C-alpha cells in the first residue's frame, strides 16, 4: 500500500504543472474563434495534474481496496456470486461484438441475432417456458416487465378489477417494489416458520381482484416450496397468474423447470445464474419468459427467425410496448450464452446439483456452532440465526466483520427478516472442497473466539484498509459528499 496515496482523491494528489500524458497533434483541433460563444467555458476545467507513476499507483491501490469474486470466496446469500469464467469476458470483448451499433440493419448482424435467438430458445428450454425476451436490465426490471405482461393479459380479457399482487413476506424486497411500480397493490401472505407459504393462508386471499401471486422457489431461506402444484391450481382457479422470481434459479438448473411446476411468467437473473460480474449495481439482465398463450404480449422489439432461416428484429402491435431502448444488455447475453455453451448439457446438469451439495456441506459442517432455525435439506443457500452460544454477546454483524480479516466477503446479514440474527450463506457451485473446508475452519475459529475472547470479534475487522466504522452514526448523520467529509474533518 502506497501510504501517501491511500484514501486520497486523485485531485488531492494534483500538483500544478505536473503531467503524465503525451498526445499526438491531430492537426485539426478547431480554433476557439470557430466555436459559438455560448459553448465556450469561462474558466479552465479543474483537471488533476499528476505524473504517470502517481496515476498508476493511485488506481492500482484503489482496485485492491475492493473485494471481488476474483480475489476471494464470496458467500453472499441471495446474490449467487459464482466465479465468472474469463472465456465469457473474451467473448463479450470480441471486437465485432463490442463495436456493434444497436440500429444496424438486420442483414449486417445476422450472427448477432442468431446468438440472441439461440439464448432466447435456450432459456425457454431451461425454464420450461414458451418464449423469452432478453430486453431487461436487471432482475427487478424483469419483475416489472413480467407484471406488465400479466396486467396486459388481464386487460386483454377486459378484466380491469385485478389490481392486487400477493407476495410472501419472505420475498426479496424487489417483489413488492416492482408490483408497486407496475401500479398494483401488494398483499402480503405470511410464511410459516420454515419460510414456506401455507396454502391455507393463501386460499382466503385469492379472489377476482388478484392479478398475480409472486413466488420464489427455492424461497429466500433456500427451502424448496413443495406445494407449488397445489398453489398453481388455486391461483389459476381464481383467474390469476403465477409469477416465478427466478433469481434463485441456480439450484434448479438441470434439475427442474418452473414451467413444469405451473408458473405462467418468470424472470431469470442472467448476471447471477449465468455468470456476469455483478455487484455495485450492474450491468445485468433479467430476461422474462412466458407460457404458451402470452408470447404476443412480450415487449418490443423481438428477435425472430423467419421461414427462410434468416433472423430479424420485429415489432408487434399486440406487445405491451418497449421496456428498453433496444434489445437490452447485449454483452450480458453474450456472457450467459458463453457460460451455457462452455458447460454444455452435461455441465449444465451439474450446476444445480453442485450448488445444492456445496450449500448442504457447509450447513451441516457448521451447525454445531451456528444456530440452524430450519432443519432439513436446503437448496443453494441457507440461513443461520447467529451463533448457538450467544453468551459472549457476539452478533451476526461481528461474525461478518471478523470474516473480512480472514479474506472472505461477508455473507448476507439480517436478511431475511424472519430471524433476529440472520446470516445467509450461498457458496455456489464454482467453489472447490478446499475453499469450503477453509471457510468452515475459519467460521469455527470465529465461534471459538466469540466464546473465549469476544472483544476481538466485536472490534473486527482489524486488518482491512478501513477498520470498524460507526454504522449507527453513519446512518443517522450520513455524509454524502466528499466536500462535506473534508469540512467535517477540518472542524
Ligand atoms: C437478486 C434478487 C432479485 C433482484 O435482482 P436484481 O438484478 O438485483 O434487480 C430479486 N429476487 C431475488 C430472490 C434475488 O435474489
């Protein structure tokens, strides 16, 4: 770590007259007199003046202050932080692909459209759906689009009374948010102690004002909802549609298909299940799949295969309209297809199985030290309710911070809200037994430390670039600009 640079902005490293660039003269820079007066700056831009080594060290140091799946194990429950194979990046960075223009004539991009079409077809096969659109930028955007399909379906039947969406209380926060953005009213259905939805609780909520029921399977606790076929028939009898939040599709890949379970509309998080570096807000894609009879409602434009075997971009009048400018995050689609094709059918068949095996291995290895509120086989993830021995006063937050000292990303904490000390672990299928064993050893060490010298755990992390920030103070008095921070320090 370069001490002088650490924690500083590039602007603070600036010294008048320093420079680190050499530009060739291009011979056509317009002279100031040629530019309209209104476009001219009054003052020169405040650009940092820095020498080359300072720039290189600054950005390299900054990159190592962050944590990524390429630097260590990242068991962040619900986020599916699997390793992203480098072949995906090579494909997405291919010059032909990277230099495409979204409005190029179809005849000049046949290969690209074929790639698009192949992914649409492959996802339909994986999800057991009739058709998919790739035109969405995230899981939440997929939920919104899926709910718009459902609204368009009811509107198309002349049924305008269906204004409610039923969402389990264990659902991801994006579910009720998407429903609200889609203009629908959220009705919560309570889950049982194991986080699953009770059919008897759902039954009285189903009437002719319900547009859809949103389900996540396996649910947020990593538990497989066994009653889906029964729930599906109840929902359909009530005239509503069943929506599948496919952000948790990972354990089902190669094992089971939402379409076969009775779901009508679903989204898949390509950035999670089919590996795109995510976190920090993107880029992502949440393709939406629909069962037979709903295809015409999918957003414009669509990639279609014509009778002569060529591909085209088509717009339909029946569609609900556009949810993106063009065809979505193409580079994410490239990575997803690259992941799928490089695994092949045999490899894909192992994704769900290995994700499930890894999660159960970690869960069973740690249940002697961490409280397991829901017993039984989990799918790709599981939730502990903190340490079994809480006598030292060590919380889930402390355990998560102590893990940082050992070079691990923290698991998801205090979510789901069903337990007070939720610690949610998702190892994914891409981790080796050695990595999992090492993580298990460290988790045991922390549990021992929590009993023997709890203060060490409570004051963690001890060896990260940023130590133990005051979370409460930060939440109560957020400092949101750098200037404010400097002013605070100077006061
Ligand atoms: C991640 C996740 C989402 C939201 O996906 P984004 O791409 O972050 O919008 C929705 N539901 C579940 C269960 C998730 O894990």
